[in-house]
């Protein structure tokens, strides 16, 4: 089974391992870096005896809550995730298979876009009819690995604007950030509903947030989320939902698969 962050192993590390870990931490957020520090300095035993809050033991939970506050405060809609030369891109490992059905009938697949004003169902060709965007960014998993990937697809913001469903009145068009009736949240789920992510609207509409049908210039493969997956480089990999079935805009903060298990809902980078 794949988990975004298994408990780190008991400390048996050589000093250079620790140094590498510390270097990695400076590139990552406070929460998961904090986790590495605690493990690296032998606190895992102590954590093992701390009372549980939800699924996370309480000191970790406090770190994650701190990270959520820092993540929100640090987010600027205009801030870009770092981009890389396309020559640095490679295929990431297949990580996380919840809700990914390799036998999905692709001919019958639709992207269901929903909001308070109504619903639309788009074919893959309709999604591909939008201008194609390509970004080369780092996919960062909270397990501690990352991979530079060139993502190709439709900007979620373009599709949201054209559908009108990101706004309360359901009217298409206009730069969405200027719309007074813009809904505050977006939720994505797999067709079977078993994997789901919640996003704040600013991150969902970020210009690097793509509904992808290509990775590294090749058609998206089944295990990586065909026919359509999210790539949201301003968030950890847990939010880059594979095999999108539904995109829903709304007023309520959406449930999120890993947040329900105790991880940071915001998961910003
Ligand atoms: N449907 C679905 N999407 C998912 C997951 C999953 O379990 N199911 N795992 C997430 C996690 S934790 C990561 S790191 C990325 C990995 O994407 P990849 O398999 O293309 O490397 O997918 C994300 N999207
Ligand atoms: Mo991940």
C-alpha cells in the first residue's frame, strides 16, 4: 500500500545521511522537514509514546497545523513554482493508485464540471480544444522524493472561466480573480469517488495548475492518471489527483483524502 509519508525509520543514520537530510529540508516545508529533524535526532521513540490526535501523534499534528498557517500566509497567487529546462524532465515513479481504474472505459469517460449554477460534461477532445499549456516543474511527494516533469494540458483557470461554473451566477468569461461571485473552493475526485482532493480557489486557478493529458510530451499513461490528471506544482504531490472524474466548485471547504487521515489540508509548497 502506498502512503504519502510512512514514519521515518528509527535513527541509525550516518552523519552524511543526516547532512543530506538537512539539505533536503531547506528545500521543503517546515512540516515535513520538522518530521525529518525529529526522526534524525532520535525523537521518534518519544513520539511513539505521545497521545494520538486523529491518526497523527500530537507533536506531529502541531507541526502540520503550523505548516498550514505558514503555507496560507506565504501563498501569493502571482508566485510561480520554480520551472526547469525541459531537458531535465523525467518520468516519476507511479505513486498512489487510489481510485485509479486501469480498466476505465475511456470512450465513455467525461469530465464532469459542477457548481451551484449547474453541471457540464466535457469529452477529452473538448478539454483538449483549449490552448495547450506546458510547464516543467518539480513533482514533490511528501514521502521525500521529487521529480522534474514536463506537464502538458489545459489550464484549470481557462476551463473554469469558459464553463462559468466557478462563479455563483454560472456566467462564463472574464478574468476569474476579478469576479465578485467567484466561489472559494474547488474539489476534484476520481470517477469512482474513492480519491478526492480539496483546493483553495487561488491555487486551483494558479496559471501553472493544469488538467494534463500529457507528461514529458507523451500521452498520459493509465497508471499516471489517463485520460486526465491534475498537476498543481504549488502543492505537494498528494493534490495532483490522477484520473479526474469530477471538478466541482463550491462554498464549503471540500473533504480531502489525506487531510481526513491527519495530513495538512492545504499542503502548500
Ligand atoms: N487518484 C489518485 N491520484 C493520486 C494519488 C492516488 O493515490 N490516487 N496519489 C498522489 C500522490 S501521493 C502523488 S506523489 C502523485 C504521484 O503521481 P505519479 O504516480 O504520476 O508519480 O499522485 C497523486 N495523485
Ligand atoms: Mo505523494
